[in-house]
């Protein structure tokens, strides 16, 4: 984020000492080991310290990208337990604090992550969760007012596209400042499956899952490529194979929930990566759920993620079939919004 480093000359004098971690006039200066960039005390607030929230806190601690991580939950006992447990990981991190906060404390955070709500049960559609989670998310957004003008709000609670829509409406924030994790997780899943099939690293595979983070999602195969070669041109991947991969991607959450009751490692890694994009103003592309003017709903399209949140939406070119799939996703999300 564009933040000033306080007492910069002093920082230069003591650069070596500051390279690991420094507590100075209650301001922690962090040095990113990756890029040598610096920033002042950064604070990430996580509302909902359940499986997703606490695992996200753990991922953030291991990444060491935020000085302070704050957990907030109506279940005080669980929240205390998670904080005590997470604090044991601090000695291995650049982060200096993990603490319990209130909604009022969260208002001034650099990033507010909302993952409070009810989790998906086996065989339950994400859309079934809507009514309960809408009440939870909108009441949190109401209590968060006024949200800092530089604070980025990230919605994780499912169904994430619908929750993002209601949260945006309730908050009155600019569209870039509040977004949902959308199909970022599904995109990692599709790249993982392609990676296994092709024996090429996920990071070198440019393929996006778009639309709803749910049953109407679709991989945009027509624009998927590896080193400039369209995925649809690869011999190993005929239409049947691609359909199978799309289906497996879509069903992975159901599969995980059937086996262990919840999904949290993958989404926590996604959320912490998005936090890194924001805190380091990286301008990386991620498909996240943002307000789409053409459809009047929130859904996922690739966006540039930086200090100002979802800064720019990239209009990926879609073929006729994919355009129809996107319209179907928007229709499904709209129907859910209308009946909630
Ligand atoms: P969980 O039940 O383990 O945790 C939810 C937590 O929210 C609980 O600790 C609960 O006490 C808390 N909570 C409820 N109401 C609250 C309120 N008003 N204020 C503060 N805290 C409150 O559930 P989980 O597995 O952590 O999942 C959380 C949400 O994330 C669910 O909606 C789930 O479907 C969703 N999720 C989204 C993705 C994604 O890709 N977007 C992936 C996995 C899970």
C-alpha cells in the first residue's frame, strides 16, 4: 500500500538490525525478504475465526507479510484458543502479533477478511447457505462502519458471489475496495489438474475458471494457454478430457467436504496470496468476484489486484459457448439474490 515509512533516516542507519524485525515507537517495520521493499505496521483483521479464518491466519503468519493479525469471532472461547495456538507459530514468522479484536478495531485494518458464517454441510449446495450468511455478513458490514478509506474488504463467506453483492450494497464502498475470493480457488484447482496431466507447473499454466464460485462455474478454455500455445491445441487434451477436468474442478469442494467436513487449506492459501498482492501492490491477475455492470451481480472475471483492491477487471475474450456459460452464471446468482 502507499504508506510512508516513519523516521526513514533512522531506518537507514539501522538497516541491518531492521532487516529481520523491529519494534520502534510501537511501529513495526518489516522488510520483505523477497523484494527488499519496506512498509509500516500492517494489520489484517479476520472476522470469523473458524476453520477458514484460523487457517488463513496461519497462512499469513507463515508468509510473514503482516505485522499484526487480528481475529474476531462471536465464539470468544474458540477465538482465544485459536490465538493461543497461532501465537506458538510467531517465533517462525516476521509477523509480530496475533491478537483478539473487536469489530471496531477492524475498521482501521489494511485488509478486513470476512469468513464468518455457517459452513457448507455434506451434499448441501452453497446456495442453500444464503439466508443465514446474508444476515451475518450484512450485520458485520453495518457494524464495521465507517470502514477506512484505504481498507480493502475481502469476502470469503459462501455463497461468495451473493455475499459480495450484499456486502457491497450494505457498505456503499467503491467497487474496487470490496471483492470476493470468487473462482480464485477453482482456478488453482483447474491448474492443479492440468499440471498433473501435462507435467508442467501450475504457475506456467494460464487458465481461468470464471463466473460463479459454484455449480455454474466454467473454465475459459478458449483463452487458456501454456507458453503461447492454446490448451485446446494440445494433443493430450481433447474435448472429453477438458470436460472431465472442468467437472473434477467443480466437484472438488464436495469431495473434500464429504471426506473431512470442510475445506480450508486451499482457500486460506488463496486469501493469503491475495493479501500479499494487496500489501505489496503487486498488480497480479486473479479471478475474483466483483460487481459486473453488464449483469448487475458480482461474479468472477480476471482482475488486477493491488493496493487499491480489485483495481481493474480484464475483459477476457470468450467464445460463444463460454459467453452463454457466463450469462447462465449471472442468471443463477441473480435468482439467488432475488429470493434471499
Ligand atoms: P466455521 O463454522 O468453522 O467458522 C465460522 C465461524 O464464524 C465460527 O467460528 C462462528 O462462530 C463465526 N461467526 C458466525 N457468526 C459470526 C459473527 N456475526 N461475527 C463473527 N464471527 C461469527 O466455518 P468455516 O469452515 O471457517 O467456513 C466459513 C465460511 O467460509 C463458510 O461460509 C464457508 O462456506 C466459506 N468458505 C468459502 C470458501 C471460498 O472459496 N469462498 C472456501 C471454503 C469455505
